[in-house]
């Protein structure tokens, strides 16, 4: 689906475009944050987040066109589910101690 959109609209469709796709995903994430912060309609914020997903999926398909992203998603979901509560947030403790 994403590849079809890319080809139909004439967007970059080679592995050389991966850095751009990731940059655009980051830009769209910033736009979503800005939309939320400014209290814009919820639908607008959600659409910006969907744009992030489009760019991430586009980069993913260029990185490995044979990857089954549904399968990879489920494996990663299960891996994260098996992690401890609030994993990866240890930096908060370090910040509190440094203050």
C-alpha cells in the first residue's frame, strides 16, 4: 500500500531515499506535537501521526523489501511486553538524583 502511494505520487523509491524518509518521519512527528500543543482538532494531530507511520513503513520496505512487517511488529510487541514495568525509563532516576 505504501509503496503504491510512493510510486503513484512520484516520491523517492530507492534505498538512497531512506535517510530522507526517516527525516520526514521526524518532521511529521514534530508537526503532530505542535498540533497537539496548540490544541488543534484531534483529527489533525492523528493525521500527522499517520504521516509518521507512512514514512516509517516506507523506510522499512526500502531497508528490506522482503520483511514481513506484520510479523516483525508482533515479535517486537511480544518482546516489549515481556520487559519489566516502565522499562527504559531509568534515566528519570538519574535525573532526579542529579538535581
